């Protein structure tokens, strides 16, 4: 993000915070940390489809990469996971729980922050409903907003910080005209290349009652087996075409079909390759439906609005098809279900992409950090034009990272901790 005028957010400046997060099973090195609170483990998932897929990627001309969080990102291999001893290694477990007994920490559940309280342009507290009772909590020093890329801009707007014309339209008292609030919304959009599987190595097996029950019992007794893994553990980064300067696409291999966000079980054995351009050029926005804090905001992602996003995604499909057609997958692979082998033209692929692409759940950028007129926070994460208010979450990202957002969001939080302590 140094390219956005944020010199303290260069790769060299933020790398120590990435390392500070993690206790990596591969050990400390120039790029990885092993003394942090969060267990990061190299996947040991031995599903035969993973081995076949990675061999197929090599046969298609892609390099093997044992650590895509290391010196080089391009290549295919097994992703790291935040899974430890068969359980999810969450920030709740490894950051929040150890701090619960601190005297300077209070945690409120069943709570909903309705607005930020201001004295002029100084943030002094919050109005919050706690178990159906409205309370006002005042800050001794500053407020830190960590509502995420949807709720952080929503709360700022509800509190009077945002595009003045939009706030006036919703009948909200204007505290500060900040036009970038809710703008610059970005996300990774995935397209699935789906293949029938002739072997029984897929997760379809566990849609049946007895295998499902046995897998559950195994996990409850020993925290091992199918329920102890994420199954999105094989994949990689590649160029969607030789003309691309860097690896511009991320792939995830999944040994089953994902139907309606996983809400519907597959009806047969199959696997799919998720393909997503790393840096989409389309931008969306968050706006208010009303001044009611309990009214959902309007979320417009504008997916595929930029023609190059569509072009990159078409290119992804060609790369994926080449991998999935290699010899190592021959004994497993059946017919192509999606897009379908009969879909070859740009128009046919465009139709498939527009009809079937899904979010990768990586929204960011709606309170972007920067030095331009549309920036919401400065490089210290302080809301511009406002005293005593910071935003610390994925909404401050000026541009979406070429990866999942888990680690970058934690990096932001670790760096914010130092910024606050050094204030």
C-alpha cells in the first residue's frame, strides 16, 4: 500500500506484523514467524484427490510452491490453515480468551451499537443497546471502530460521517462531510469449474447418514478425521495468461460440489476448482436504506462492471481446464459439469460467469486508508477530520490483497495496536 502514499504500510514495514501474528509449524524464517499467539499449520490432508490435483498442476506447467506465504507466491501446493489439534484456531480463542480476565476489558454480548456520540467533531462515546436497554458509554481516550467492511461505514454514516448529500437525504445530522465513506467496496469473485468424479474420494460420501455419524463421532472423540479439516487446502496462484505480468489469479481445489453456498448437499461425486482474479478493477459501494440502525444497508458490489474482470475470469477457466485435463486426474475425472465442455466461446463463458460466480467472502475497502480526497482514514487509521476515532478492520484496505483476508486483517490489528500504544 506504499503506492497509495502510505509509506508506513510498505511491505517491509508490515512484514514484522505478519510474523508477529503467527506460530507457524514450519518454523521461523525471513518471512514467517513462530512466536506469535495464533497457530498456523501446514496442511496434512492426505485426500488422494489433492495429490492428483497438485500433480496435474505440475503437468500443466505450474511450479510447486511449498510456502505461498514465503518469498514467492506463484505456484501450487497445500495452503496453510488456522486449524490446530483438529479445531479452528480463531482469534477469539488465541487473542480474546487469554485477555478476558483483564480488569481493563469488558465484553458485552447481545449488544448493538446504534451510533457514535460526538462533541462537535470529537468522538466521545457510543450509544449501545445492551440486552434491550439503551446505554451510553463514554471514552476516556479514543474510540476504535471494528465493525467490518459492511458495518463500519454504515455506523459512520448513521452517526453523521459520510457523503453530506446522502446523509441529508436520510435525515441524518451531518457531523463531517467525508465522501469516501462506503465507497471503494471490493471483493474476490469466484467462478467454479466443476467436474464429475469417478472415484469415491469426494465429500459426497459424508452426505450419507452412517459415514456422517462416524465422522462426527471420530471428531468428538479424538478431534481427528474428516471433520477436523477444511478441505479448501490445495490450490495456488498463477497467471491467467502469459501477457499478465504477475500471478493475477488464485485457485482453490475442493473435493466436492458447492451448491448454493454449501446450503444444499451435492447429489453425486465431484470436485471443483475455484478461480478468482486477485485484483478486480470493479468497485462497489455501501449506502444507507434509512436512518434506522436496524435497517440493513444497501450493498452494491458491482461485480464484473469492469470488462477486464470478466476477461480475467474467462482466462481463469482456460487455465483451470488445462489443469483438470491432465493425466494425474484421468482415473478420477468424468464429464465437466460447469461450465460444461460445450461452453467454449467468450459469450458462452461470460454467460456462465455472470450466472454462477460467487463471492469469496472478502469484502474490504469501504473506509479506505489514503491521502486522496476519497480516503476515510489516514495512515494512523484515524478518521479524517474527526478527533479520537479510528477504524481498525478490513474496510481500511485501499486495495484488496492478492490472497484471503484473514492474515492481512490480523496484520492491520497488530499494527493498530502499536499505533494506539505509541500515540
